[in-house]
């Protein structure tokens, strides 16, 4: 039985005051929720505020990125130790915006993932093809490479702390969600790849989230699919009412 996860990725939105206001509005709406894990990923500067706000609730806090070194002369970067200190339990790694705009490679994704796991964070590792790659019939090949290289050198116990997020780039922030069938097809394929590179047991237990224009009105259909274990939500996670509605998809 894979416990579903609904995770919100705020990207570069919300100050600390806006973070507090969000949780003041969200928490009362989700008091009774037990069917899924709930995660929010604010910008670095608001992590500690967010962690204080969710203390004693079922909501966990995630970083949106990290550096793999513990300390050092890496201007602008934040280490796993700092994220733990701020109250993080998860880290998003290899988001397509990091890959597209900030040069994250599969090798970096692997280094960041290993650093996150070593420090005790749960890693949400993002994969997904661009529109050009899909149109060229290369979606499977790209996702296979991202999964295999991003998760290289990981042991079976490591993989129990990994969550994969399949986020087709053409569906992110575009309002163009992958249909539940397209998403579920790729999720099944990702599970097959993990079975090949690790084991069937790992593939059967690893949680695979869908991301890309998830909204209150499309979440239920996505969650009905066997291989979709949750969602990574961008835009619709910024508003407490719409994020609460997504969390309460059943
Ligand atoms: P979106 O973003 O829900 O706004 O499409 C998803 C993501 O990038 O994680």
C-alpha cells in the first residue's frame, strides 16, 4: 500500500508574512485529513517560518533545491545540514526549472539526491520530457536516462526515501495537464525502469507523483490511476483553498 502524497511547490512566491497567512488559512481546512501525506516547499528564506507554522500538524516542509557539499565557498547555495536545521523533512531535486534555467544536470541531480539521503531528507526527484522531446518520440528515452542517472549508485534502502515526480515540461504552468492516461502510462514505465535498475520490490513500493497543471478539478481523475501516487502542485498550491481542495481529492 503506497501512502499518497500531495506536495506543493511554491517556486519563487511568498514572503514570510505571506507564508504564515497561508498556513493560518490552510491548517483548519485539513485537520481531519489522514488519507495522504502533505508537503509544502517554500523558498529558502521562508523554510524556518513554515516549519514553525506546521509544528504539531501533519504537514511537512520541503526545500526546492540544495547543494551536495556540507559547507564551503559556494555563494548562494544551501546545504542539507542547513535545511535540516530550518526544519525540512523533504527536498525537491532536479525540478525542470532547475534543469532548464540553472543548469542542473543528471549528474548534479544524483549528487544532490545522495547528499539529501545521507542527511536524512526524503528526496522528491523530478523527471520529465520537454514538448520537443515528446514530439520527436523521445519521451521514454529521456525519462529513462533521467531516472537511471539521477538514481545511480543508490541502494535499496536509499530508494525507500525517494519519491519520483513525473512532470512533463509541456504541462508545467501551461494549463495543459497530461491526461490521466498519458500520465499513468509514463508512471507505469518509470516503475518498469526502476524494476530493471533496482528490483521489482522497490518499484512496487516507490511513490510516483504527477506534476503539471494539477488543479482541484483534475486531481480526482489523476488519483484514480493505479500508478499515480500523488501530485506535485505548483500554481494551485499558492492558494490555501485550492490546495486544500486538491488535498481532499477523495
Ligand atoms: P504547475 O507546476 O502546477 O504550476 O504546472 C508544477 C511544478 O512545476 O511542480
